[in-house]
């Protein structure tokens, strides 16, 4: 019955956190546990009682400040100067602008919203179908939570497994770049069938008045993720301290350097960051209480014993994980799914000899694909809201990109060096 309550809450549109809490309270009121439902509140607050979690709202705030600093056009101009001469240049810039944007926001939804408002109309002017442009923007935005700094990586390391944030940050670089290369190759092969006019988009490149100015304008925002990741990797600061530095850097860039952020706009920016952070943190709190309940009932132990008794191959286990997470990602928000499933799956993976850092990137990459899959892919809804092309057309266009992402997922799963080469090269 507890699952009926949970599913009913999701069907009626209740936020995932409240649906989980409602199911937990029902479970206890029904007499399944000899504890008062007040324990739910206790475990909710215990789930947030961690100083490192402060990194999450700080990174969210840094992303909001950078978005408000007018960096979107600068990033696009920077990428256009570097790769705009290639075949399908504007489409490639869309992908690689997401790579750059990933280091600033760490959020796929923010990436889709910010870049989509620029790229969808500009690509349409250049001869690309509007639905294709929206699908490409949503698909490339999945790179955002994979390349560091990444909010899902911080949550995975600090609240789920206790893993190394620097190692996971570094491990995300290879898969993020591999996904960008795979999407670029697909677009370059397909551009002749989807685009009308100049396949090199030379007109868009010629519209940039100063190539040197565009390069300089792109370097300044690029320095933030470089400083953040380098300072964490070399042990100079903790992730929370690095997040505070990112906020300070974003403030200086927006208020002093670019002068795009006015002081009167700061309250609204802070309010947006608080709202987005609250959504993430309430999910963490609710799932923390649910995980306590699962642990109390020894569910992780029973599942671990069953898997180890029936699956004795890393290959079979990883195939099972990929299938499970792809299905779960269709219906459940990625961070919530990670918080619920990883405490169960992570010990099994370690028992079977899977590298913990490798497994973390597999899980994060896998669940982020859910952002572009119907019926609940957040990036799909944002892209459709920007492009206004209809969900059916957008889903048809995004399916080939989904196939490319699943192919890259299999590569990083069964070729561990694509994930582990950088952290191992730097001693992690």
C-alpha cells in the first residue's frame, strides 16, 4: 500500500519530495514500525545536517550570477570563432557552447533555457529546422551536469557515497568531451539532410565584429571552472570553499568587469538561487528519511545478498544497472533517483570489483539522459517552451540524439579508461 500512496502522489502532480514524505508517514501510521511519525521529521532534518551541503546553494547562486552577467552571447561568440568555420558550424557551436556553459552552471536545465533562447532562432535563420535546433540544444545540455563543477557529482559524493569530489570531477571530463565529440560527429554527418543553404554557416561567423574581442570575452568566464576544479583537485580548498569562491568570482565578473548585473537586480538573483536550491535540498531531505527507513528494514542488505547470489559478473551487473536507470530516468527526477538507488547499488558494485569513481560517473551519466526522455524529461519541457514546436515533433527529433547518448554510455561503461584516465593521471 505504501507504494500505492507514493505513485498516487506522483500521479496527482505532488512534488517528488512530498510524495515520498506522505508515503513514509502513511507507512508509520499504518503500524509497520513501532515508531511515531515524528521520526520522519527527525530524519528529514538529519539529512540536511551536513556542512558540505552548503556547496549546493552556493554553486547554484554562482550559476545564476554568471547567467545574469550576459555571458551567453560571449560564450557563443567565443565558440563560433574557434569552430564556426567547420561544416554545420552553428550546430557545432551549440554543442561546444554547452561544454563551456557546463563549467559555469552545472545544470542542464539552465543550459537549455539560456542557450536555447539564442540558438533556436539563430539556427532557424541559418536554415536549420526549428524542432531540430531545439532537440540539439536539449541533447547537448546533458553535458552540463557531467563536466565539472557539477551539482549531481557533489550530491553523489557528499550525501550518497562519501566519495572523492576531486576524483569524480576529473572523471567527468572525459565522458563529457566524448559525448560532445559524438554529438558533433552525428550532426556533421546529418547536416546535408536537414539544413538548407550554406553547410558551413559562414554568415553567422562573419557577423562577429571582432574575433579577438570574442576570444577575450570568452576567456574570462572560462577561468571560473578552471580555478574551482584546480583548487579542489590540488587540495587548496574544500568544495564548499570553492563554491564560495565561485560566487565571489561571478559577482566581480557581473558587477565590475561586464557591468551587466546591477545592484538592484541582486535580490531577484538571490531569490531565484534560493528557490532552485530549496528544490534540490528538500529532495535530499525526503530521500534521506526514506533511506533511513529502507536501512531499518534491511532492504539494501537483502537486495545485495540477492544480487551477489544470482549475478556473479560485473558485465551482467552493469547491464542491469544501465537498463534499470534508463527506465527509472523516464519517470523520476535524476537527483531523487540517485539518492534512492545508489545507496543500494553502490555497495554491490564495489563487491563485484567496479571502481567507485567509474560507477559514480556511469550512474550520473545514465540518469542525466533521463532529462531528454519523455514523459518527464525536464530539458524537453524547457526546450519545447523556448521553441514552441510541439512535444511530438521535439521527441521525434531528439530520439537520434538519445541513441548517440546511449552509445556513449555503453562506451564509458565498458571502457573504464575513458572515465578513469584523468583522475589516475593526477594521482586519484
